[in-house]
C-alpha cells in the first residue's frame, strides 16, 4: 500500500521592518549590527544573527571564517553557542538573521544553511521551546514560527535511542 503525504509550509512576509513588533524589530537590528563583526575575508558575505532569550537577553553571533574552510562557523551557530555557553537554562524564543554582500544588506532574506537548521532544531528540542525566525532582507522580511517549517522530518535524539533524556 502506498500512502501519499504532503507538507505545507506557512510563514509571514512583511514588506517593512516597521510592521514587526518592537521587540522583533530590535532583534533584527541587533542581527544587522552583528554582521558588522563578521570575519569573512574568503566569502565577503557577512552574516549576523541575534538570539533573544526568555529573560530578554540578546546574544549576537557573526560568521567567523577560516583559511581551512570547514573550520569556519556560521552566524547562527555562533549565537547559539554563546547563549548556551553562558545561560543554558534561559530559553531562546527568537533568532533574527541578516546578511550583507558587496552591495549591502541582501535584497532577499537569507535562510539558515542546513547545518544551522539542524542546530536550531536541537536547541528547540533541548530547551523545549519554539524559536521564531526573523529573516531580514531589504525587499522583505520573513517571520517563521519554528525551524520545523524549514526542516521538516527532523533527525533528532529520538532517532538514536528511545530512552534518551
Ligand atoms: N553563512 C552564515 O553565517 N549563515 C547562513 O545562514 C548562511 C551562510 C556564512 C558561512 C560563510 O562564512 C559565508 O556565510 C558564506 O557561505
């Protein structure tokens, strides 16, 4: 027997940052500020991420590249590593991402790479919460309620063993 499944993706598109809530607009501005700290001499693509925790604290991250290319790290994982390292019990509730190419802020929102989607998914599961994604481009802003939208059918700890905490 064959069963067909369909997955529908839903997300919001805003045409202007003014339409975001104040806290989300602030977070996006923090991501834009973080991109200025990127170390991206190889790609010249500067990415900033800002993670907001339940307490209101914001952790910024930028991409940090390396001459040994795979040793570099993306902005999203920089931000998550920083927050988990400092406040592991303060649950994240949103992450904003913005990127700059040689022409400035990208026209279209940048969506997190596959590695970062996997790490954001683990962070949602680790902290039993949903992390809203705010992806800012010059032309539009996407707001996505959870990484599940960008990474359906996740590989998670449940796939490894059934009795993990
Ligand atoms: N990059 C990020 O930091 N986040 C993303 O979501 C996409 C890609 C970085 C990795 C690399 O330093 C540069 O952008 C070009 O891929």
